[in-house]
C-alpha cells in the first residue's frame, strides 16, 4: 500500500485507474483494528522490503488503533484533499 500511494503518478502513467485494498488472507493487516487488540504503536523497526531504494520505518506515532496505524485512512484523506488528475 505504501508503494502504491507513494507512486500515484507512475501508476497513472502506466494506465492504472484504480486501486483496491483489502485482506487477501487471514491475519493480514487491515485498515481497522482487525485484531481487536487496541494496539496503536508497536515496537518500531525499519525495513527495505518492497522498497526500490532506501528504507521505511514505522517510527511515527499512530493516531488510530487500526492495524496499519491509520496509514491508509490518513493517505486516502490526503489524496482526496488534492487528487491527481487522470
């Protein structure tokens, strides 16, 4: 999800006109508190998985108990405030 939302113009240039997000299997991260554990800020770590260069870290403070820390909610809100023209 982070890659797609960080490369919207590349997707448009490649002919993509929409993205759908949802769990593909049990135990996947979802955009709500799917685990029902109320955990918002797990231990921080950095990874290069899925990155073409550099790394991504989960070191920001989440405002939501969503399993993804509210990332999809925040990024969708930001996108709709200033959408990219097709």
